[in-house]
């Protein structure tokens, strides 16, 4: 019984090691994806702000004339 428990623990440890490798792979990908999403969201916000600024500027210019 004790030997069997030791084998089970060894298998669990091996499976845990494989899980850690998977986490390392995902750990390398997730920061890249988060940075890409961060910059894409900033570019999207800047794009819309630039359009709003253009519309505001054009409407203000048309009010002058």
C-alpha cells in the first residue's frame, strides 16, 4: 500500500511538472498578448479622439465663417 502511494505521488509529481511546463509556455505568451491588447486599445482610443477633435475643430471653423 505504501509503495503504491509512492508511485501515485510520483505520477502526480510528473503530471504537475508537465503542467508547469505548460504554464511556462503560456506565461511567455500571455504577457505579449496583454501588451498587444494594451497598445491596440490605446491606438483605438487615440484614433477616436483624433476623429472627435477633427469634428470639433471643423465645426468650430465653420462657425467662424
